[in-house]
């Protein structure tokens, strides 16, 4: 019985130490969670993808077919600008298609066409260049190069010999950064990086097909 106070004192000390340790663990976990949340928020902020939009698009009939005019806003993220300025070529593709709406099933695609531009910086001559097939033009800056490809004028998309003038069709258009054409080391970054995801949504607009050739 004389040892009972000693045992009670030891039990009290152990209980007090356990309470202190639990308190430290809770406070440390809270601080760690706060640090992790702040780090995640910062990482998300650095990888925010730019928003691409189509300001206007139209199809005009000419004597030899149809042409498309469009005005696209294509802001590049900081990561894309840095990559381009270090010589990584960027490929931008415009896509145009015609669909025939069907109320009982999915729309039927009746025509599609695309064109790709390559925007690259040559550090030796300190010059940007935009190329597409046989078309090649030098530009003084990245902004000038982007303006060349986003102000689309008289892009030939017709004629459409297989269309029926009595049927209703809808036109669709979009522009995107084509990551499938990037150099291989950058494709993996593009797959997991939101900063590389740059594309306008599909823009639907009215299209009236006519088999009559307009008078010049």
C-alpha cells in the first residue's frame, strides 16, 4: 500500500505526456495540411491553361468555290511562350467540317478539312517564321506570327460537289495547338500539363449551300 502513491504519480505523468504528444501531433498535422494546401494552390495557379476563343467565322461563296474567314483569339500560356522562345516549334491546326443534322440519330459528317501552321523561332537570325506547306513568311515577333495564323482570310474550303442543295447542313470550326506534332520530349509534358492544352471549342454556325455559281 505504501507504493500506491508512487504508481499513481507515474500513471499521472504518463497520461500527461500522452496528452502533450497527441496535442503536438494534431497541431503538426494541421500545419502540414495547411502547407500542402497552399503548395497545391500555388502549383495549380502556375499551370492554368489559357482560354482560346473564336471571335468571328463565316463562309463566303466565290466563283471557284467557298472560302472561310475567321478571327481567333489564341493567348499562349507563359510555359508555351518560353518554350517557343527557346526554339521549340509550335503547331496550330484549324479544322472545318460540315454535318447534316439528324433528329433520330447522331449528326452525319459529310465534309472535313484542316490546315496546320508551324511557328518556330530561329535564334541564329533572331527571326520567327510561319510555314504551312509551300507557304512561308518571316515575322519579327511571336505576336506577329500568331496574328498571321489567327486572322484567317480566304481559306479555300470548297467546292462541295456531293452536297444536296435541298438538305440542311451546319458548319463547325475550331483552332487548336496540335500537341501530337511536338518534338517527342515535349509530348509527355503536353499530356499532363494544362498549360499546353490550348484549343477553342467547336464553333457551330449556319451554312447555306447553293449549287448556283455567283456572278462575278
